[in-house]
């Protein structure tokens, strides 16, 4: 492959039943064999449950299922520790355009709380939490909280996906660089940036967003602007 594969680890809960609705996403083994939608769970079990998805930006509709090596598991633990250490630090700068053509500049957003979601269309856990994220979004005024979703997928694929799945964040396509800048090693992930541009909360797949995310937003809204 010409491009470097971006490694994403995630739970496969419910993914076999949902795979056919993923806007043409194809699952393959490391050697390129296509995995039928109803066989994804079987492949996961055959590989011992420790799965890495590899996503090639030149082929956004393809996800490779790879057995996670011991070294990869150790690297993931290191990444998780670095991820947690970002809390309290200034958020990496971004200046991005969403699929509707609106610009979002971190510097210009100072004074607002910013909620980030990192995801991709073939992520079962990402899709499962979207209704909850939409409900949370609806509870805050747009002039107080900005909701941004950084997707790994291209704009055309996202537009097709969103015709079937409502996601009421500002959707940023081709956001692999931003995933990397924020140290994202697994999806879905939500982050909260306080009114001074510092990361105040990180919620990965082990932290359900239904209560934890509103609590984090409400705490960030109380931040005094420096």
C-alpha cells in the first residue's frame, strides 16, 4: 500500500449485524481476503479477540482486521498513558472545514467549550453512541458549546453515511492528521476543551458518554476565562 496504514483499536460489539449498513465498507484480512459481514465476529474469535483495524486513506471503504501482537498491546498501553496525560494541557491547534463548508479555528473558539468526537463510519461503537451524542448536543446553546466530529473518512462517503445515520455535530472529513495530533489510538473517543483551550476531559470506549460527557461539559462551562 502506498500510504501508511492508520491503526485503530476498537470493540467489535454488534459490528457483524451492522456491517451491511456501513455505506459499502469492506472488511478484509491482512492478506486481502474479503470477510463477509456475518463472519466478522468469527474472524475476531479466530484471532484471539485482540484485534487491530487498519484503515488506508487511499481506500476509505476498506478496513483490515489484524491480530494485535504483544508489542502492539504494549504500545497501546503506552499510548493510553500519554492520552490521559493530555488532561490539563493546551489542546493541539486545529483549523478545519466541515462538510458544509464552515471553518472551525481553535483560536477563534476561545471562550466557548468545545466537544470533540473522533470516529469513522465502520466503527460500530461510534454509531451506537450517536443518538446519545445528538441528545447531549441538543441540550446546549450553540454560542456556549461547539460540537465537532473528526472523521477518518472522505466527504463523499460521510455524506452517504449521514443519509442513513443522523449525527448532529459539525462533521470534519479526512481528519486523520487531527486524530494523530490528539494522540487518538482508539475510537470512539470524546474530548472536552474548556473555555481557555485546555483539554479538561477524555472519554474513551470504557467511559459511557450519557452521563460523563454532560458532567464534563458542565464543569468546563464553569471555567473562568484567562
